């Protein structure tokens, strides 16, 4: 349990802060250098899927790093995370090639569902995975909904648009949006047109009911962020 606590703290903060917080939380002193050694001993190689690979989710983010030079400000660097079949996770720091190599090394099925947000960098990576004829790209439902609700419109109007998108009726949604002058509607309409081929019938794909929008395993990036 002590080892798990050390690894948990070290994953969320600096080794020095992990040392200080562990002492406050448990009363046990473990030096920051010991925290560092514990992390170095952990096998962080990405796992392999035990069955046919049919689902891939990719996401990215930034991590804040301290400068090696004392007194210099911290800086941010990008990383990528992947989830295969909903249960196998891998994380890569500034190493996009390893992301695609890891996924392409799996036993890929006849159809590969690829989930991503609206960022071009994610779709560029997914384009390097498997053959284009077996990839089915799907825009993440939560990012789609997040962008929809940036429009400054009445809640009922936004709810109606959300329902049409959930049923895969993107053209109907675009037509309705074109006839309005709400703030933000132009940006969202352009967003829909850009990702039109990634807008599927979410209801059919998820097998969920009207009251369970977005709960399908195929549409969530939330465990990655």
C-alpha cells in the first residue's frame, strides 16, 4: 500500500512534493530520491491487445515541466495517449511514431473504429494507422456537444440540434443552423462541415436510448483526458 501511495503521488506532482505530502498523509517519511527510484522500476511499456483490435481512441495534452536551470520558468510539452478496445492504455511523451507503431503492431480486425476530437493533430496520427479502407473515423460525441453549446441560443434550439446530431442527421442540423443568426453558429457550422464524414448515427452505434446520449463506449475520450 505504501508503494502504491508513493507511485500515485509521484504521478500527480513532483517527487519533492510527493515526499512532503506522503509525510502529511501517512506520517511516513520517504525521500524524493526513493520516489524517483520506485517510478524508474515500473514497467511502462504499452500493453498488447489479446483479441482482434477494432477500437482505437487517441487524445493529446500538455505536461508542465521544470527547467533544469535553477530560476528558469517551467515550460509545457505535448504528449499523446491511446486507448485500445476500451481497456488497454498507452502514453507517449513527444513520440508520435511510437504511438502509431504500437497500434499498427496489434492484430487489427476488418473494421477499425477510430475516435478522436476535432484536433487536426489527432486525425493526422489516425491516418497513419491501418489501411484507409478499414478505418471508420468517428468524432468524439462529448467534444461535438461541447462545441454545440458554445452557440448563444435558446436551450430548446440547442437540444433539438443535439438530437439531430445524435441520430446522425448532420445535414438537417446544418440546414437549421444556416437559417439562424445566433452568435457562434457560423463557427459550429464550419466545424460540422469539416468533420461531416466523421458524424455517424450515434444512437445506432452505441445501442443506447434517447435518454442515454453519449454513454456508448465508442464515443467517450473522457478516460484519456
